C-alpha cells in the first residue's frame, strides 16, 4: 500500500510537455486542487476507459476547484493524437524523457516494464499531497468515487443534486 | 474509509429489475448502450438470470459516456421512454441489437417494432422527459464507484473479473454462499 509519495508531503514540481508540445508546470496550478493521474499507456483499453470517465465528469471535478493532469511515459505526439480521439480537454503530459522521471519522483515508476503504475495523487491548492490511490491491479481503473471522495475531503462537500440539462 | 469497491446506493422499486425480488443475489449493472463491452456482456448477464431464476436478479442503470459515445444518452432516454410504457427490457434489447446505428430514426424504429405508442415516445423524447432519471442513474454510478462500462456489482461488491459465463457464475455462487446465514436484507 505504501507506494508513492505519501499524503502530507509537498508535491514534487515538474515541467512536462502537453499533447500540443507546450510545457506545463505543476507549480502554475497553485491555488487549484490537482488530480494528478498517472496511467500506464495511451491507447490501451483500461486507460481509455479511465480517462473517458474522467472527461465525462470533468465539469463536476472542476466544481471542486480542481483540474486534472494525466501523465504517462508516452511522447507528446501520441498524447495529442489520443486526446483528439477521445475528445479529452484536460492536458496529457509526456513523462517521456528522461524516461519516467516524474513517475520516479512520485514513486510510481515500474522498473519491470518501463511504465508507471495506475495512480492518483490529489494535490491541494497549496501544493500538498492530500490523498493517494495506487492500483493493486494495473488492469483495474479507479472507481469515480475515489476521485470525488478525495476531492470532498480536500474541498468539502458540494451540493450537486440538481441534474444538469 | 469505506471499501472503495462497495456499492453505496440502494436498489429501489424505481430501478429496472429482471428477476425475482426474493433472489439472494443481486447483480447491478451500470451500462452504456453504445459501449461494445456492454453489448457483449448483455447475453451473459441475461443468460445467468434466465438459468438461475431463484438465485439471481439483474438491475440495470444508465451510465452513458457521451464524449466517446455520442448516441448513448439519447438511447438511454429512449429506453426510459419505453419503460414508461412498460417495455424497458424489450427496448433495452432492441437498442443493444442495433448498437452500431443509434440515430433517432433507429430508436424510433425500435419503438415501433416493440409496439410502443410512438406519438407519446416522440413527445417524451422531444421534451427530454426522462433525462433526469438518466442523470440520476449516472450520479448514483459515480457514487457507487463506476470504473468503466459496464461496471457490475454482485451483492454490492464491484466485480472487476472477466465477464464470461463461467467466471461470473462462480462469483455469483460465491456471493450466495456468503449471503447464506446472514440476515436477509443486510445484503
């Protein structure tokens, strides 16, 4: 269970390219909660499903003053094409070179196959990691409850009982 | 913290349920009509219910993932519209059978084929009468911890295993054994 950076520690800063080849710095998100979502690989079935569900609930996630950053070891060209295919509007970041460096910083790099674990880090507006989730089984995506429970713990409950049209 | 893989919402009388209320095992599916994995799971799930009429019931809730499945929400509304006329499961089956072509014309043709009052169907679709129900299902799915489509719970525990008959039957039998001896209604 004790895999990856622990809750209570400062989130390691990084700069990575997004799917458009532009640099994205974690520190620029200060003031927002961040869901940092490591996933093993673009184009794989479980990651497709996981990120499609995040996209589907992105509006609700943003209601918690939160933004989502996806991270995998794929290059930014792959990220760009995959995001377009899935209609993703949140950034996918390329932890491509030095290979998996950010995953290593967060303690979720897999030496066995060169990918990252499937993992979520919930970072608050001050840049502190408040919660983490690491998949026991790489083939099983996190339930959406994991994301919303963590955001509620950080931000407090939102009354979102009115259906959106 | 609650186990993250446990269904939190209750099954209610308003849910679409296939099988007897007394069944010791309840299988809850969150599905998307345009999702190919859901279409593949359908005959397996319904076969299990048909073969185990005393043991198992199936509950279906909507979880349309609209960014990748542009017709899924409208299809879910169509199934609810059919449900309002007492034919939810008939429509559910028709929609899955026509999964690759779920434009409104197809949904309407499905409604005609199962003998719905089509004027009423058109009106309710036009006015999105059933959209709140679909949204409610989706929110319940978020709360329960949907992690893809389909997501299946067997007696409240999320089933992340393979969705073939043998594997699922084993999980169902195990759930019944676990439920046996427990107070009825606790599950």
